[in-house]
C-alpha cells in the first residue's frame, strides 16, 4: 500500500468527521420533525465518537492528527460550505425548506463519510500487525453506524421532498422503520414503500 495515500485517507477522514460535527449542529438548528431531530442527535453523538476513534487510529499509526494537508483543506472547505448553505436556508425564513436543505447537507456529508470508512476497512484488510488492528478496531465500531447514517438519511431526504411536493410521503421513512443497514436493504425498503 502507498503509505502517503493511507495517511491522506486517514487525515481527510478525520477532518471530514470534524466537519460532520458542525454539519449536525447546524442541521439541528434547521430540523422541524421530532423523529428526525432524535436521529440527528444520535448521529451527532456517534460522529463525535468517530472523531475520537480516528484521532486514536492516526496516533497509533504515528500520524499527527492535527496535520492539515492540502487535501484536508479541501475537505474542510466542503464541510464549511454545507454549513453556510444551511445558514442561508435558515435565513430565508421557510422552516420546511431549511429542513430539506439540512437533510441534503447531511446526505452529502454522509456519502463521503460512508465512502471513507469503506476504504478504511479495505486498508485494515491490506495491512498487518498493530496498524491493521488499530484500523480494524475503529472500523468495527463505526461501520454499521455509517450504513445507518447514509441509508436512513437518503430515506428522509426522499420522503421530505415528496411531502413538500404534496405527494404521498412515508414519515419516518421505511429505511428507519426497517432499520436498514445495507444498500440491498435500502433498495428493498424503497421498493416496498
Ligand atoms: Fe462518521
Ligand atoms: Fe456518519
């Protein structure tokens, strides 16, 4: 494995989780639906834990968790952009619209979050010794949560949009009710709605 890219992946993932904390804090200012607020409060707490797990994993691999590579600066910028987008929507004064913007911001953030951890899992498999153990421990704790963050949020986005269009919406979304934890289960939940 190319060690410089492993370092890049881990540091970007950490910056992205840190941005995720800010995304959830802002999304919670936008949320209207009580079930969604409860979800996001849970996801915020889990994201804070992911920051701690990745910080420890970076340290175990001899990396400086505070290092901001050019790639990390881009990731940080993208996270801040999502926060700015939600603030814009809040300022426009339509709470239902701001909630959808927040849901989309969370979905975008969780798409990279999910992808990052999928790659971290691949790296854990390819490494050996202490480095492999450090990444695998973090991955095992986070993997299911990232599946839930992404697939459930996709469901919330779709149903909140349908509701706003005056079409039949299922709230909370079927992904939530079925406790979806994989792409295949998410597909089945969409098809059964
Ligand atoms: Fe995360
Ligand atoms: Fe996440």
